[in-house]
C-alpha cells in the first residue's frame, strides 16, 4: 500500500509517522504542500520531484497545512477535495480541516451537534465586540479566527483594554472572535481521538501568569484519565467536525460543567507521548490502514476512475 504524507521530513511528528509507516510495511513518500502540481491533460496531481500521481495513491495523511495566501490555501484544499472525491482516503478529510482552521465554522459544527461550548460571539466591528464584551460579563478570551497552539489568544477583562484591542483588530480588517472566559481550576484537558475512540489524554496546567495551557505556550502536561462525560464529549466533538482523528480540548468550570473549547484536526502529540507513553504514531498509521480497507470515512465506498486514465 502506498501512503503519501503531506508535511516536511524535518518535523518530529513526520519522523515518528515515517517510522510507524515503515514498520507497517507502507510504501511511503513525504511531500510538502507547496510542491503540489495539478495537471488535467492527462489528469493528475503530482508533487515536485516525484513521479507518483497522487490520484493513484492509496491514502494521503495531512500532517502540516502551512500558512499561505488565500489562493494557496484554496488550491490546497481543492486538491484534497479532488482526492477525496475519487475515493482516496484523506486524513483528515478536507471538510474537517476547513472546520478546524476556521473557529467560526467549528463553533457552528459543535453547536449543530448540540455539544456544550462557551458562550461565543463573532463579529467584524469594535462596537459589536464591545457590546458582546458586556454581555459576556466583561471577561473574554479573544482568539484569531485562524490560528492554533494558543498563538494570538488574549484574555481581556477591562473595558478600556477591550476597546483598544477591538479598535486595533477592526483597523486590521480582522474578524473578532470572543469567547467567555471559563473560570476553572487552572487546567484543561487534551484528548486525542483516533477512529472513534480516545487513545490518550492528559491534563494541561498553565504556568506563571499566562492563562493559556497550550504546551506550545509553556503549559505543563500530566497523565489524566477521562471521565465518561469527557470521553463522550471528545468523541462526539471529533465526529461533529467530520474528522477521523482529532485533538479535543475540554475544560470544566467551577460549577462542574464540562465544555468543548475546540477541536484540532492536526494535533501535536509529542507531549502526549512523553506524558502517557502511548505510541500515538503507530495508532495514527493503523487508522490509515483501516481507512484504506474500509474506504475512508464512507465505509464500502468504491473508488471511481479519474477521467482520462
């Protein structure tokens, strides 16, 4: 079986996945997104330096979707949709990647699935954001619409600071994403879901004066067994996003109510491996194999033949 990983070989995660794929007997290629080339006479999707037509690969594992212009991002997502449309398992599916990249869309998906989430307001003007700031009890977390690993996330609890920040964001033509600050016990939970089950989980503590628990921001991790409620929410949130694999962030407030903060379609797992000892890369590759045998997200689907082949 042939597997293409979209990422870069200098990544720790890709290195681990390559070892696991080699052990599983995959014929493996690693290619960056920027090397994608679509052809239509004949029909094909190639990567620079490789003769392999991705339209003929057995599965594509998306490990890293790099930042880029709107045109670049749209082209990359179109390529993934093209692969999926031909019945090639893409992990995660483009629909899931699009939802996780866009916090507004992911919030909609979670709400449609009737999952508990913090009160959230998304708007474009400073005036609307200030009104939302008051409605959310004057203590909010402002997140960039596109982003991960806690980058650009700011907690604001003073109106003067809020107005200054909102004015600045509006001047930059940004979309303002406000979420109520959930008062908690100083930690949140990261659950890694693969193939409809949680394979690893940890508790993440904020360090110093930073309220963010993200490991990339200095958060500290430790093993944590999920409650039945947390496990159910993690699996349901991953399903709501349309992902086969997802890193789900959960938090429990002071009253004992657990909510879903967000879902990541391309979660880092280095700290999870360090903390839990779970062989995450092996589980990821095994899920890839199952997706090939089962036909991706749609079990039993038959792959159509690309036109011109």
